[in-house]
């Protein structure tokens, strides 16, 4: 292959690596060549001035990060990889070209405490750039990414901030360095030349991998060609109107090797599903918000799984719920009825199309429920609902309404706030959370249903589940919205036995206990759904290992962790648009894609 052709393939595939929107028919041989180039760059990149262990970055919830471009040509690739780990502000020296100094740029960075600066070696001799770096490093945490000739290090002798240096000034290098900053890729190389009195032969620091890496399938010993069937299955689902759009993510051994969007937000528009789009993940709320909260409270010995509900909820002490154990609730063996259709009992005086002091809970656009509706109507009805089949497995949303109330009573913190502070922000999850319309533009949120029977509006950014909506959008069983990348982060933490980003969120024993089979009458773990030993059900897929755990969501979502394969598989869709259809299930779309992934992993290179 000619050198210029290879360069084109590398650049194109690197763009796929950065954005994951390239054609699924990437050839295995091309990926092997790209991976070889990437590994060479990785093995020759040096980390300097890391005496304070600044890299990889820790404690993301305490950092306001800005990316500053001092003349680097591949900044868009660099920033796209940064944004997979944390929210970043972007700045370029080119926007301050009319000034003799970069003082205005420095002033514009006043609200950021961590500054990631990219600079090519050719720009290192510009005193304007160097003065800016030395000045801002006095008051901010600064990290320099230097691309090009090593002799440019000479002008940075006075700098004590970390420097990542690579000789390459290419798109691939631009995708690798951000991952080193966040610990998706480890650094091991020392300087093999002396470049200045400070940066001498043998100088350098090593780091460990602590977060997801974004790479090609071959990096995880998977042949990309063997994943191409995912494209066909996704296209089949969309053509059959099983769902307007889909996002699929595959992480193997801590490496994201596949992440693609298919279709559009709706059948009527040409707004393609993007990797940063936010989905209503429905019952994934149970294992992504409520169950982690319960896990934390159990670890802190604030909650005992074998204590009864009445010990934690005073109102339950005079109801049929009183004697039920928390463990029974988490296993869906409490005897609760599956569902209460609260929205069918709404009276004319219960809601208003305008907000007011009396109608202060927003359920959707132009729909407000009266104050304390959950407390006065919904909660008493749940507390006094009949207990019919205690000890047998009956999947019930009431279980996680109950667990939310218990968690909030013990912690003293609303569930949405608790998961943000304890999990999502420190993990680097940028979109995950409840009530997304309060934080994101409507266009970034995937529409769910055209609700013609309850709220009489298009649901976009308001939870699809009616009971969660009437609860104000925050519930234990539904209400969570997230992108695929965010879901991948927290489930990689579970796969890592509670560790991610240099922080231990749970002990391995806690993760094992909740995710393992814990029921004598069903396949369930504590909160988590699991592989079904009845092989005729092929659940969650025909080839899933017995270790597999995760959950599905009514809106057309699933996440499955398969420890036997080191796999995190995420499928997000809006199959309830414009109205509910069962085609996604009857066509077995989610399970078939999972089987393609499993077979590709098992087959290897």
C-alpha cells in the first residue's frame, strides 16, 4: 500500500475513532495498520513534570476544565476525545489574534481551574504563547500537550506543570494524548534524548489506566468485520418501524470498541441519532440510580437488607407493607402488585395547563399536577395496595418507589441530587440525571411518545412513565436520562468491581452481592436483572454467559455486563415513538445484536 493511501486510511479511521460515525465495514487489515501506528505513538509519548501525580486527572467533580489551542491543527479531534471524559470549555489563541498578548484569553479563563493547553513545537518559540503558559500556570492547574520536535521542550524549562510530549503532530496523536490525560491510556516512555538542562535522558513518569479507552475493535482482540452485522440488524429494526433510531455501544476489557448511531430522532425528520444524544432510559433507572444508592447505604451500614420496611418508613407501619423485608423488595418478591395506573385516575381539578402555586409540579409541556399529589394521592395508594404473592417473583415498579423513599429518608438527600453528587459527577458522567430539560437543549434529547391519551403532547425530555411523571419526574423506577457513553462509564465501574477513575465507589464484595443471583425463585440479583437459566428463553441473548447482569427499559433500552467476556453492551432507542410497539422485542433486536458482539469476542482476531 502506498504511503499516502495509508495516511488517508489512518486519518479517516482516526476520525471514526474520535466520533464513531464511520462505516461499519472497516477492514480488519486497515485497523491493524492504524493500531500499529497508534501503539507506536503511545509507546513513544513521554510525561514530564508529573511529580504531583496530576495525570491522570482525578476528582472530576471538583474540576472546571478548559481546552486552549495555541495553534494546534488537530484540535477538533483532541477536544472530541476530551469531551468523552469531562465537560470542557474550548478556547483558541486564534480568536485573540489582534492582541499583542494573550491577557484577554487568560482573563476569559477565570472560571476554570484546570487548563489543558495544546501547542505544536513550531508555536513554542512564540513568546506570546510561552508568556501566557507561564503566567496562567501560576494560578491554575495547567497541563501542556506538546506535539512535534522535542527541542521545543527547551523553552519550557521554567515550567513545573505536567507536559505530555509526542513527536507526532497528527490526528492519531491528537486522539491519544487526551486519553492519557484522563487515564484511558497509560504512559510508560521516558525521554530517550536530552533536550534541555531540565528534560534530560531518562526523564519521565509512568501512569496506569483508570478509565475507558476509545479505540478500534482490534485493540481488544476483536475483528471489526465480525461486528458488521450490527449495522444490518439496526437497519432492519428501523425499516420495520420498531424504533426511529438507535445508539449501540460496546466496551470490551475497558475499551470502547464500537459506538454508533442509527436512524433519526423521529420517522418524520432527518435529525440523525448522535452519540451525545440523551435518551429516556426508563427502568435502567432502577440499576443506574436507585440500586447504586442502596448499595452505598448498605455499605455504610445505614440500611440492612433484612430489616422490614416499617423500620424505615413510619407511614408503612400501619399498612400491609410493614413486615416486608428490604431484601424481598429488591428481589421483586414483596408481593406488590405490578403497577398502578395513576394517570387513569386524574380528576379535572388535579391538573392545570399553566403553572401556579397550587399547580407547581411540571409533568410535561403545558401540564402541571397539583401540589403534593404524590404525597396525598399516589403514596398512600401504594402503601395500602394489596400484598398478594409474597415470596414469589412478580416484577413491580412499586418496589423502587419504596426504595427511593427509604433511600431519601436515610440519606436526607433527594435521589436525583444524591446520585449526581455521589456517582455521576465524580465518574465524569455529563448527561446522566433526572429532569434533563432543566440542563440541556431540547434538541439533544430524543423524543419518546406522542402522548395523545394523558398529557396530550410530544414527550421530549419529560419521563415517559406516567407514574414517574406525576411524581415530578424523579422516581426510583424511572425518570433517568443519559447518553450511551455515560451508561458505559457507570457499568464499567461495576465491571471493575466498584473502581473507576482512581476512586473506589463500592467494595468488590458489595458489587458481587448485588449483581449475583440472590433469589431462590427467580433469576434476579438485588435490583439487577440477570441471565435466565431457562435456556429456552434465550435471555438476554442466546450466547450470554451465566454471569451476565444488567437491565432493560420500557422505552427500548438495555445494558448488559458480561464479566466472562469483559463486556459492557448498551442499546438505546425510542421504540415508544410515536406510540408503543412491541416489534423491538418480537424481532429480538437487542438480543441479536448482543449475540453478534458475543460471537465476535469469542472468535477473536
